[in-house]
C-alpha cells in the first residue's frame, strides 16, 4: 500500500514522506482504506488521543472533551439504527424487509436524530479546530458548518480530504430539508429497504418549486423533471468522512503544541511508543507555511 504523503518544505522541493493515518487496530491502515461499515468509536478514540500528546490549555481541552462525547453519542445513534434494522421481520420467503407504518415512522425519527446530531458533531469539531488552528496561521471559519467545510475544501488536495468534505456537505443538505422545511417546497417521504445490504433509508421527495428549483443536494426523479428526491446519506460513510477530518487534525496537533520529551511516551500502543513516528512528523509539518501551501499542488 502506498501511503506516501507529499509535503512542501521551505526549500520549495516536494518530498515523499511515508506516513499513514492509523486506526485503532493497525498503525499501517490509512483512514481511506477503512471500510465505512467497520468504523467504531475506537477509530475516533485513537485519533483524538493525540490531544493527550499536546500541550493544550484548559479551554482547548474542554473543546476536545466535548467533541469526544459528541462522537461517542453519534456512534451510539448509528449502532441503535442498525440494531433496529436487524430486528425488522422478513417476508415469508425471506426476500424482502417488511416495514409497517409504525416502523417507518420510527426510522424517520432515528434518521432525523442522527443527522441533527451529526451536524452538531461537525460543529464541535470546528470548535476544536478554531482553538488549535491546525493547518492555518489565521482563524479557521467556525461560525457555520458550511463555511468550515468550505475552508477544508480549499486545503491542499494531498490531504485526501475532498471526498470527505463532499459527504459531509451532502449530509448537511439532507439535514437542512428535515430541519428547515420552511425554506423549501412541501415534501413527502418514504422508506427504501434493501434486504441484500440489510439497510433501510429514508427518502424525501416532492415537486419542484414555482421557480423551477429543487432543494440543494437533491436530484430530479428519473423520467420526471417536475419532481425531486433525496435519499438519506449513508451513516457509515458520514462517520468515515468525519473520521478522516478528525484524524488529519488531531494527528497534526502534537506538532503544533509539543509536549516536553519526557511526556511524549504513548501508552495507547502495547509497546508504549506507537505514536512516536506520527508525533515526530507532526512537529515537522507544524513548521510548514500552510498559508502559502494551500495554493500549491505537486507537479504531475
């Protein structure tokens, strides 16, 4: 697996540095290689624990603690949703999922609860970011999720954040329809059940507005341009995208806020030194001029 991360140093020379963003089980597995269905809170825990290797002040640590709790609750909401899907009765031949109106309503509520909390969790990540200013010497825009994700989209592409930002924006757009119906035309909803994938998704749908527009993030119905639909994004893919940004920020934190050498031993790994390479690289990255770097790309 090629985990080379190109970095621009002061000399203006692009170098290849072997570095992977680890998960909780294996330091050599990049976040991009994790199956979204396999993500657990331990993946977030490993990334967030790098704050323990950073000399943060009280407010910064409180923001990290809040984000930790938000991700834990979000994982619980995903797990509860999946448990309810697993409990759905199958048809007599076992070829389809059978949802009655009560169950459909429950999945609507669970979906809305997840994406409401997901939005707040991204806000909590922005709260941490605004206090540590990773990858930026200037203030990171954190007063709105849209502006915060837009900031991420403008960072160097070698951070591999682009797909994550797209997923998080799609989730924000879906949540907007659920939470702000006054901003769009009247809509209806239904459920889409897939026995083979063992999933149930909420699907929002409606007619185009009098001005001919459809909600941001939605799509026109095939063969019927007068109607639109918006299928709920995958909860697992949302968690994957959020984990990617979490790992990018928290893994760089020890380099921006270094501890004294005697305090840098990592007890997360069995040998006590598992994070040493990542901490060393984070210190190196912290010295880069990210203001100039954001406008540059490595040559093909």
